[in-house]
C-alpha cells in the first residue's frame, strides 16, 4: 500500500503549471500519503478567498520541538513569477520520496522543520492569463497591491494598506520561531540579500545597505548561487547587468520599500534572502524540468544553513525557560533585539569563529559566554550553548518591551543626531573649565 501511495503521488506531479485546484489536490495527496512526515494547513486567505497553503515537513511536523530550527520557503509572491511555485512542488516530492532512502535527506528532515508555501499570491497567478517573460498585472494581488512592497519598513513609513496575504505571513512569522528563509521570484538570476532599503546608518550612502550580519548574508547568498547550475557565473540576463558571483546586496541592485526579506530579519528574527530564479517571469512549461535540475542541489544546501551558528535555552534557577530574554552576539546588535521564544530558546546564525554571546534578562544582569563556533551544518545541529540565571525564579517574569512598527533606523538616526549637540556642549563646557582653571 505504501509503495502504491508513493507511486501515485509521484505520478500525479509532472512538469507543468498547476492551477490552484491542482496545487491543493497535490498537497492534500502528499499529506494523505505521508501523514506522519507532513502537516498541511492554511495560514490565511487571499483577497478572493483562496487558501494560502503551507506544507510542513519533518519528524515533528505538527509543532515546534525544542532544539529543532524552523525553516521556510515562500514562492509566487508575485503572481506572474511562476518558476518558484513549481520547483517547490518538486522539492516536496523529492523530500518525501527520499526520506528513509537517502541518509542526508533523512537526517535533514529529522533535525529540521521545513515549511513550504508554494504560492503567496494565488489570485495573481490565476489572473495571469497571458504567459509572458515580462511584467504583467498578475504581479499584484486582487487589490492591485505589490505584496513585496507591502510590509512595514525599517527605514521609512510605508503607507501601503496591509493586504490579507501580507497580514497572514506576518502572523505566521510571529507564531513560529523561523531561523532561515528564502522567497522565490523571477525576472533575473541572482541571490539578493538584506538590506533592500537603507539610510546613512547602514552605510547606504555608498550604494550598499549593510546589516549587522552582512557576512552571514553573503555566505547564505553564495551558498545558493554556488550550488546552482549557473547562477554563480553572474552573467545576469542581459549585457547591461551582471552580478559578480551571482549575488547582490538588495539596496545595491535597487532600493525597495516594504520588502519581505527586511521584515523577516528586523521583526521576525529570521534571515531571509530573495532568490531570482529565471530571466523569464513565466517561462514555457517545457523548461520547468531544467529549472528543477538547476535548482535542486541549491535548494537542499540552502536549507542546511539553518544549522549554522549557535542555539540554546535561557533558564532560571529551577531549569524553567525564560521567554523574552535578549540573546545576541557581541558587536552584532539588532535594532529589534533578538529574544528567546516561549520555550526560552534562541537561534543565532553565525559563521565559524570565536564570538562572545550576551544573554540579558531585562531588569536583571547580563551573562557573557565566549564560544568557538565550528561549521556544524554537516552535522545538522548548531553549537549548543545554554544560559542559566541562578538568581531568577519562575515567579519573576522579565519586562517585555515590544518592538515598535515605526521605522526603527529612522529613529536611530534622529537619536544619533540629537546626541551630537549635547556632546558638543559637553566638550565646550569642559574646555571652558580648563581655561578658567
């Protein structure tokens, strides 16, 4: 029976474009054939009422398990950019049929909870009646909004009205402990990374908007590019535009306000990059099999990077978890401090090296630990480093300061500017005292 189920699911997926009904049928078929390995749920509905399906894969697909990081792929955010939508279906097929057959895939699924959303904009996909390589109205949702300009922005006020699809993803991010992510697009061939927007605080005056974890983002982008069949060549889609090593800082390419990858990083504590997978937005069906072959290895190798760096729990004197403790690597402060989840867990993506990890329970002292981080991606587990606060008991809850939704880097700039006159006054007063003395 198991072999028949496996065969029927595999046979149902061919290299063609799947309409909404077909996509839903396929996902439900996979879940029915692999109920212990998968969990299928809708995180919300589109403007026209279509479900936003997510298939979760892993040893514990229905819920978060302590120590197991959460990963996600999102595709078809722009309805007329279709390659990602289809290759994620084939990724699902590959993962479920390789489990317990391929030792690498088996270990990956045993140690990672993988969330796959083949389409974030089903309305836009259905509205794209003419398949074209270039821009079409199907890019937008039913309300005519670009979903990748629709999120809160860390640098300037985004006046766009939050759409149902965007709100669903924001709620999803809030309710999970996502560590790493990628969103799949079309129209170019490059791996683009945070920040997409910027100001003088992030060095964007030089045409590059640098995040505190720029080295990690470069590594993530290169991981995908160098495992892709041709992205690493950096030739781009025409002679006017090239991307050395197949990667680019988002702002260096073009400024983007309200993008999903910046939102993930700032407000979701999740490192996300944008993968542009095809020069043609909506290529002919007969090219889909090649797109799958070109991306297959890169998709798997990128998931493995969720096991970079360090992870652990922050607990009190009785071993109970402390949620909302701030845990960050020294020298890498985030405007929205990265905090522990309800289980007291933290996950920090860091490249191999020596770091000082600072755990702070608001209202109490901080704890510093020096760690030597190896490359543990091959072992499917980041370095484990726990923190125990012996003076704190469960009866005491740390103060929670929520992260505002206003442009944080704008506030930071204003605060920096406000400090300067005060410093000048202090210097002047000190000089006067010296003179008078």
